[in-house]
């Protein structure tokens, strides 16, 4: 599957444009919230405006065939996609671009890169889809390196083999999410791993960062899907065995899952697959009482129902996503299978919701087999705006608006103290640093012992000072998330 041209400074595709009405409504909401008369956008950076430093070293002839020093490639591999990186890009700060970008297509080429980099003290940075928000693809600034090469794995994009009997597949690590799913679909299979970055992230990136997917319970983390992997290291090749399970000591796969590329470059993995779900049952439930909604979600997490979706969304976030009135807390519930009816599970979950004060209408409930009926309108609107969210940030950053997210987890017994502490500290940090701000939240995953909470902060920045404002606010937040 051919990759379209990516934005070198922001999220997504370079030519992706959100509907004007959607951008306008989002801006109006923020202007009203922050008391701003207007939100003027800084023009996005253009390639011809960039002045990258010349490469600090020369390549040997055996690397030149798959390495480049073109401005677009180097700029595109300078940053990940958090707010701080986009602010630097908007301000045309590309002072730490990699000297070269490598696009190897064989393991032998990766070995050649490693040998050269080791000999010349060059930093070699594994690069999957570049959607990192924690600085994972940024080149080091430490003086012990003589330069850097970003190793883009996009040419490792093949499904090597599919084992329908065991429901596994051997796949190269540089394949992007959409291409992976398209290749598995003819077999009636799916990896069923859908992080928000799905369109712009790779199998190897999911493994190296220990990624979590969209689904709320059971099999959602990449750990659950990796049967074996293969990686190239400076000392040779490491390959784990293709087995359903093993009890002979530490799990070698888990040593490398989440290792962030520090041990080597993942080139292949055998992953566990699932049959594509065709039977679904879902509903939207509204709660006037936020605490009651949280308690209902707690009960569902320990019920054994294991919903595929149990996304509890705060009033402000549901309003910003166009699915709520700004006062109700909304629970999106969903169950799915390729084998058996899901309506009984949904009905039991709705019983729990009713006991906790939840309400819904007939149109909020959907029982589907194949493509017989559409999902509830609210759910579809959420899905659309969920995928748009990273793109709207492109516009807001250009307007000097701080928009960042952070995800954390706690146990149910500690949730109330933890959550109120996060909200209070964030609001204080935004008020003291920015004068105003909004914090929103949602549960992305629910476990029997606690929820995963995904927070979004939006605040008015000061042009030229937004990075400082964000750093100050999040240093404070880091303190409370460590303490609680």
C-alpha cells in the first residue's frame, strides 16, 4: 500500500483538510471558553524556508544507495508528534535534524548501518511511523555522538505468511496499520489492534513502544498479540520461538516489547490474529451524575462481561466531540464477536447502567450482524471526531493554543483521590501559567483493578512562549502523578 505524502511539521497527511465548519465551531468554542476575540493562524512552515545544517559526516559507498540527505526526508524525521515538537516546527526550528535518513530494504543493509555507526560513533535511530509523543524519534543532542542517521523501516512492509489454522501471521515490522489490515482481510482475519495512531504507525513501532489499542478490555495491548519476533542487534540476530506459550523461564518477547529500540531494530514478528467480528451490540448511555457513571463503569469492569468498548467520557470532552450537552457523562458500550450473539451481554451491561442512574433511548441501542444496520449516530460521530482530533491540533497550535494529552492509570480504590488531584493541579497550572484552560478526560481501558484515564488539556498560549507555558504546567503535573 503506497504511503501518501506526510506532513513534515504536523500530524497526518500533508494534503488532509478538515471541514471548514468543524474547524470554525471548535475555534468558536475555545474563543468563548477563553474570552478571545479571534484565533489567527500562523502560516505552516514550508520546505523552502528551512535551513538545515549540512551533514556532519560522509557516507561510505555501500550506504549511499539507500540513504538520503534531502530536506523533506530529514525534516520529516526530526520530530515526533507531541505539542512541544509541533511548536518547534511551527517556529521553523529544525536545528537538530538527522544528518541522513536511511530506507533499508534488507537485513543486510541494516547490519551495514550498524557497523558503520558503531565505528564512527553515529547515533542510529529506529523509525517506524514517526507518531511518537515522547521524543522517541528525536536525534540525541549529547556530544558523544558524531552525528545521527534515522532508520526508516517503511520498506519492510510485507506479510510473509498467514497460518489460518493457528490464526497467526509472520509480518515485516515496517508495515503500517491500514496495509496490515488490508492484507489480512482476504483471510477473514484481523490483528484487532487499533491505536489512535493506527493510520500512521507500524507493527514494529507498536511492539517497540508496547502500544495499547482501542479496545477497552481483554486483548488490546500489543503484548497479547506477539508470538515471536526477530531483531537485528549490533551483536547479531535475535529470534524468539513461535509457540503459543512457554513456561521455561523469563519470556524473551517481553524483554524486547517496549524496549524503545535500545537493543536493536525489529524486522519481523509472528502475531496472533482473530477472526473479523461480524456480530455487534452497542449502546450510548447518559449519566447526569458523574460519580454514578464512574461507579457503573467500575461494576462493569468486574462483571466478566468484557466489553470491547467501555469508553466513559467527561461532560466537557463529550461536548467538544459533538456527542454531549456539556452536563452529561457519556458511556459508549460495545460488544463484538465472530461467533455468538452479543445482545445478552449488552442487556446485562445496560441493567447495571440502569441501576446506576444511566439513561438511553431506543435509537441509542444497536444490534448488528454483518452490515445489517448502522451503529448509533452518537457512536459514529464520536469515531469521526476521534480520528479528526489530532488534525484539529494542527490548526490550534498555529493559533497559539496549547493542546496536549497525557494518559495514566490507577487502582479503583485510589481513583477519586488521584483523579481530583490531577484535575486540581492541572487547573492551577493552567490558571497560573496561561490565565485559563480546560481539562477533559475519558476512560480508554477498564481493568478489574482500575481504569486508564486519558486527559486532554487546552489552554491559551502566548506566541513565542507556548513551549515554556506547557513545560511549566506539565512539570507540575508530573509531580502530582508521581506522588499520588
